[in-house]
């Protein structure tokens, strides 16, 4: 079966750095997406990785290791507005997006 | 550029009643998705359209759920009859539909409560 695993909840301090991990087992791989979802709102796109390595976009970076079936989202200089759920999703060989359950990130002052 | 539009935003019904949701995707987006998201979980794909054809409806409970996308633009999702476990947010998303990096843009969702 296809499976995406990510921690249910994480807590971090404003101004700090947090890493949210995602491991996956899917039938084929055509890219990994990270989405941000604030409570009561729709998911919004953060990043896309299809090759191994680190993609940096401002305060957010995403890393992929295809051989390990592993990705992480790194958030730097945390702000209170970063409190949200972070969803990892993998596009399989049929170009279908398989979603994880999301990691709820709580930022404390 | 206008985003994905959905209506209604909220709906409360009693079990065994019927309900319909509407979605208008971003202009030019060939692919349209309906997701069900239960509180605390990730989105679950119900159905995916490419233009007006169905690509994947393997997780759609076809005994009670139906969806259509006439003319390859707007789409409606219907539940008939509703059950308590259908309480969730129903998200519509659209994408260009070109495979690979195909960012999905989500609408605001419809929050359904079944009493």
C-alpha cells in the first residue's frame, strides 16, 4: 500500500528553527509537495522537490532523498503566523497525489 | 487571476438528507479535484476530472456520492443520502493538468455538518 508518515504535532519557539520530517512509500515517484494549511483555511503550496537535494525559498527550505523515501521541511526564523498544519504529499507513478495527515506546528512566544 | 470558487461555504443538514456543492476552477485549468478532509487528517481524494472525463474515482462512495463536470469547467458534488460520518470539509482544487510539477490550487472549501 501507499503510505506517507509525518509527526502529528510539533512545538517550537518564535525566532527558532524547526524541521518537519516526512517519510513515504509509494508506487513510483513523480515529485514531493509541501503545503501549508492554516486552521479553517484551504491548503496553499509551499514547495516541490523531484530531484535529491535542498530547495530554498526564503525562510522555508525543503529537502528530498529519493533513495531513503525521505523529505523534510525546514522553517527558519519562526513567526507566530507560521502556526499551521504542514502537509506532505507525494505524486505517484500515475501522477496521483498521495497526502499525509499533516503536522500541526504550534509556535510559542 | 481569480482563484477557485466554491459554494456554499457552510452547510448543516440532517442525516438522510441530500446536499450539493459547487466548484468553479481557475480558468484554463484542465484538472479538477474533489477532496474530503476530516478534522485532523490530510485531504482524501474523492474524484479527479481531466476536462470532463473522470481520471480517478476509486475512493468515491458511489452508493451515495456523485460528481459531474459538464463542459469541462464547473463541477458539482452531491451526497444523497448523507450520513453522520460525511461531516467534513469538502475541498475543490484545480491544476493545469500537465503532470509532473502540477501545483494544485484549492478553493476555500465547504464545511458540512451532518446532524
